[in-house]
C-alpha cells in the first residue's frame, strides 16, 4: 500500500470522526429541546444512517472528476460534487482540530472550587444477584452487550463548601436520586437492592428526586413501595422529568405525594430546614409548561433548586440559586477513553454531562442516574449522590 493511499485513508478516517461529531452534537442539541418523541426517534435513525454513509459520500466526492472522463468538457465534480468535497474537508478540519482541542480542554479542567472531597463506592450487583436483575423490559437484551456496566452502581459522597450556607446548615446532608426509569429492566430486584444500600447509615436531612420515574403506563405501582422507603430528617422533595410527561404525570405526582414527597413542579416553596427558612425551587422545563417565577420568593435566604436537566444552569445562576441538583443526561451513557461522553441529551452537548459545576456562587451537581429506558452503560456506571454541605468560610479556615 503506497504512502499516499495510507495518508488518504487516514484523512478519511479523521474526517469520518469529524462528521460523526457534527451529527451527534446536532442530535444531542435536539434531545435537549421539548420536541415530540416521534421526531426525535426519526432524527436519531437519520443520524445513524448519515454517520454510516460517510464513506459513500467520500467516494461520491472524489470519484466525480473521473466519471465523465470520456467527455473532457464535463470532467469536473459539478455542484454536488464540490459541495461533497467541501463538506468532507470541513469534517476533516473538525476531526483534526476542534475535537482534539475540546478533548484537551476538558481533560485539563481544574477541579471545581467548591468540591472539598469526593469518594465513590461501587456495588457490582451481577455476581450477587445475577439473572434476577434483568427483568422483562422491552430493551432487556441490551444488558447482554459486552462491557455493559448497567448493574455496577456507584454511590458517590460529595462534600461541597458553599458561600451562602446558613450556619445551622453546616453538615447538612442531601441524598440525590434521579432517572429511575421503571419499566421492567432492570427488574424490581435491582431497585430493591439499591434502596437497601441507600437506606443504610445515617438518615439524610433531605431526599431529592430529580425526575424520570416511569417509562410505561403500568409501573407507577413501584413508586410508593420503593421510593417510600427513603427517609429524611427534614424534607423529601421531587420533580418530574421529560419521560414522565408521557405516562400520566398527574398520577406520578399523586404517588409521590402519597409517600411523603413535596412535589415542587415548576414552582417554589418556602421550607423550614434545621430551623432556617429556605426556598426550594422545582424546574421541570423545558418539557412541562412554564418557568418557575421567583419574583415573589423571599430574598436573602438559601435557594435550593431541583432541575431535571442541567441545561437550566444559567437560569439558576441568573435567579441566584445557591445549589442545583440535576440528572437527565446519564453521564452520556457511553464514555470512550480520552474523549469521554459522546451523545448527551443537552442543548450544550457534553458541557454538563456529569459532575459538579460552579459559577459565581451557584453550584450544580449532575448525577448519572439510577437506570435508563435503554439499559446500556459503557464505562459509565449508574449513580446516586450523597451531598454534605459545609460553609465555605469553615472550609477556608481549615486549609
């Protein structure tokens, strides 16, 4: 194989990666919008076909000048041929420069300043429970995919130092759980085992559920017996997610309320936590109508927000939210070495795929969720997060 051919094939491979990135980024952006499931499903299929068809596009682009070689006056690519060449060239530039730069920037990100400590413990449930975890969900065959870590569950303990934390809240603990996606796979055995683990040890001050509870019209009955087992010293809060919108959301709200959760919806409540007033905000946008109106909310108090998607981060910053708790994006579900997440259902792409983010006093925790409608996880374990809050002044004094 000649050196020129090797170089050409390498360039095609780089361009193919750039092409895949462009289409996947577009798909991610659309999945962050309140579009119909039918449209999103169709565009997802189109994206897959478009990515796989890239070699055919390259063949079309670079074979055009030779197709009409018997007629020299027509020996040119034509408008469509030139368009294909320009697009392939743009994909090469994207794959050779933009993707590596973004990957490098993400790899060199400094730890978020408010994170004092972070520790994760992983439960490998398959050796313990085996086939009983699989259940009868529509996509149960996905758990057989080699490398799938859908049954390796992470419990992450985070300590955050926040500047506006009330003195009485020093040491306040929060359990963040999201994206349970009850639909049969994983089975109820899986969720029972997860709840067993989350209820061990000290009871948290707050339990916060950040949406996406069911993916069928028949699994609402799991909500009370499973999530009712989670207890809190001060309050249990919940909001709904985009998947809940399609499966009788009012029944989901009723089930949660019946087991002791304050369902915030797109709104706010004034709560007393450890004897201190605070504002608890729910943000179910953009899928449920409306945006929380905080104009009448008390000022000068700590503001805690449950937002299903991290896309509402800049809204939270503008509203002087102190702490946002989110799910929805599942860490991308599939993460590859060096690059990390690929497809993230967010208008910001991979920016907020998981972890802790901070901007001028507003901190946001994005967890990877307990499960998913499609139980496929590659190098991206499901997760629940225990958050401990301490005062930033106390943390600074200890350094």
